[in-house]
C-alpha cells in the first residue's frame, strides 16, 4: 500500500498591507478585551504573528512530500523575487513554484497513494490545503481528510 508522508508550512499576510476594514475586523475583539495599552500591544502582536494559521489570512509557502517506500521526496516552495532553479539534494527534488501551482502539484501527486502520514494533518494541514485549493478552484483528486484506514498521525 503506497504511503505518502507530507507536511506544509504557512505564512500570514502582512497585517500592515491589509485594508483598513479588514484590520478593524481582526482587531475589534482585542480592543474590547485588552486590559490597557500594553496588553493591547501584546495581543496585537500575537494576532499579527498568528495570521499564518488561518487559510483566510495566510497561504501555503511550502509542501514537502515523501514516498515512504521509495524514500524519495519533493519540496515545493515559494521564493518570490528570487531566481532559484529546481535542484536536487539527497533524495529530494526542490521546486520553486507559486502557491497555486504547488497545490495543483500536490493534488496531482497524491493520486498514487493509499495511505497518508503527517503530523497534525487532519487538524491543520489538510483543512488548510482544502481551503487554499478552493480559493483557486482546484478540485481535490483524492480523499485525504480522514478515513481512519488510510490515515496516520506521526508521533
């Protein structure tokens, strides 16, 4: 049974580049709950640092996949503004691509696998990938979100 190990990395939007309305909506609760200016600053920093944990305010910047049996993998990663060419190191191919292409390649690649292994994949990675894929109207090619017989969480 072919097994795929995978992980994603995400990053949040630059809060300062968000429009004023979005900034207001995101900070409304902090303004109500903060216990003074210092507490507000701490909570605002936490909010800014956490924007990468939501597919609504973050994006996928890297997806690593490893074929368990073949011990070969691919790392798709964003490198905006850099002139990095695809390269190989050890048993991995590193491919610089944008988020949309990264997600397309992920969904194309998972077709061959029957079992998926990740760390917190069902709780974070898969929901994030599904939401970001929906943004680009990319249809999943395989059920990867939770059938117990095909899913393992790394420990």
